């Protein structure tokens, strides 16, 4: 009986994973909005806002209006990666979790720093503008060439330049090269938690599990306030087939938010894979207690039926 039950449980897990992999439609009934400003708080119009939902394999792009505002409706629940790009400004990426399509999120406030130009010659300023423009238009090879020119003339800007080059390699899924560039940033700014977390995720996505662990070992977790950061790392460990590590990071996410339903769901699935059925049962029960009508509830109920 135990073997039969375990086999049925694995069917549930497989179905959940296949569903996530096969889903290609990022559209739904949810909504997200925000505002982009400069460092002084002034609105930034015409910012390119690229939204991607990797778990469903899609996304779209919008622009900010004259008041720096943007909005996107008709989207599915999940963890969205959002890139903000504007020539003359340093690009920025954030991750936002839409727990369910009925969730109402506060508008996302993002500030973009002006790309440093003080003391830059007209020629170098033009190189910087060309680099930022090429990056915004996804001409990444051209952007890297311009950044390399600027790096020779202004080595004091190295952390910012290496960061942008690294992000461009991530966009092209060249994760090994991305990690090399981002490690250059960390050599100058070892306490840069954002870059360290992104570098670790790039390493994991590139199949460099040990490198990912090394980068995470230097992460000052106390500065992480958003559970999505830990959740995303957990997802990367799942994709790398490192279930034990994944469960640990889902636990960290739950530690920041005791009502983090997605964290409990993914940790429950990880525990199932590890054969820790009692802990998996507890997490699925927690999912139902927190969101009995949520999108994860059917999976939790089905799993609990098999775990009886």
C-alpha cells in the first residue's frame, strides 16, 4: 500500500512540474502597476518596462507615461521579473510575486540612477549613451563593446560597467560570462547583496551549482527583506535538481513571511521528492489553511488525499 501511495504522490509531483514547464500563456486576470522616478523623485517618462514570467515562458513590454506611470492588466499569477531601462540611466531589475490573479499589489515604486557622466569627455559621454541605448534596444553585443571602451577610459566606473555587461550576458543566457562580470562587481563591492543574489541565480541557471553555493555563502541574508529573493533562489535550485538546497531557501522565504503560500507549496513538493512525507503533509495543510480557495489549493488537496 505504501508503494502504491508513494507512486501516486509522484504522479502529483510530476503533474505539477510538467504543468509549470508546459504552460506558455502568461495572460490571466491579474494586474500590476507602478511608477518610475529619478533619484530626486521626478517622474521618468518613456522608460521601457519589460515584464517576464519565466515559469510560463512569456511576457511583454510597456512604457511609462508622462507621469512615469505604467500598468499591465490581464496577467497570470507568479513571480514576474521586471527590467527598467532608459538611455542615460543605469538599468534596474526587480522581481515581484503576484500570489493570485485576485491579489491587489501596492504600486511598485522604482528609482533609476543617472548614469555617471561627471568628468567624462564628450567622446566618452557619447560612448555611454550609445551603450545604454544599445542595451535598451537589446543590441547587447554593441552595448558591451561601448561599455568596454568606457571601461578603458574610466576604470573608476568599473563596478557599474561590469554590472551592465553581466546583465547583458544574462539576457542572452550566457550565464558563465555573466557570473564572471558580476564577480568583478563583487570584488569591489562585496556587500552588494542584490548583485550577489543575481550572480548566484545566474550560476545556478548555468548549471554551476557549486559556484552558486559559494556566492550565496557570502550573502548577508539580514539585508534581504523580500521573501521573493529567497523563493527565486529556491526555484533555481529546483531547476538545477538540488532539492535539499531548494527546500532550505523556501524555508528562508517562509521565515520572512509566515503566510507565504507559494513558499509552503514548493517546499511541500520538495519534501515529497526527498521522501519527507510528514513535513510535506504539514506544508500542504498550511497551504489550505492560508488560502483554501487559492490557485494552489487543488494540488494541496490532491496531495493530502494520497498522503492519508
